[in-house]
C-alpha cells in the first residue's frame, strides 16, 4: 500500500513540477530553468545527506555498470522534455502522453530484462491495459 501511495505522490509532484518549471522557463529560458531545477535538487539532496546518515560517496565508484550513473544526465532530458511538452500541449495532455510513454517503456524494460531488471513474461492483460490507455488518449484528445 505504501508503494501505491508513494507512486501517486510521485505522479502528482511530477505534474506540479512540470507546471512550475514551464512557468520559470517563460521568464528565464529553458536552460536556466533546467539548471536551476538540477541545482536546487542537488542542494536539497546535499542538505538531507548532511542531516542524515551520510552514506559514503565513494560507494558511487563501485556502481556497475558505470552507465547506471547517468541518471542525472537523463534528468536534464526529462526536465527539458516536460517543459517543452507542457508549454506546447498544456499540462493535462502532456502529462497523459508522458505517463503512457512511461508505461510502454517500463513494460518493454521488464519484458526484455533490460538494465538489470528481472525479466517478466508477456502478459496479454498488461498489453490490453496499454491499448486501453492509448484509447483513453484518443478520447482525451477528441474534440
């Protein structure tokens, strides 16, 4: 149950953050906004790290494969793409498409066991859910 609630919180925070970042971009530009997002996130993480157990930073050098350390780089692309999509599509349409893309890519990662994730078997039920979500997009976009 906790995981379910945390996932809902994550989705809500992503939508709010996307709107905030898009509004900041209107004044500053996309790269200043994106830089601020990454810098402020770093400062919050640094503050929490100082306030808590202070896990060893050297442990990062033990992470294998090394490409797994590119999460922050991917975060820049995420922030940029959310800002651009919300600016052109509006928050609701952008969030809907973002979530659908997340579902499809996450399911493919599971199906093929990519990036160290345990491989999952194909399930018609999950594929049907994705198709239903795509139908939902069509209905949502219908004018």
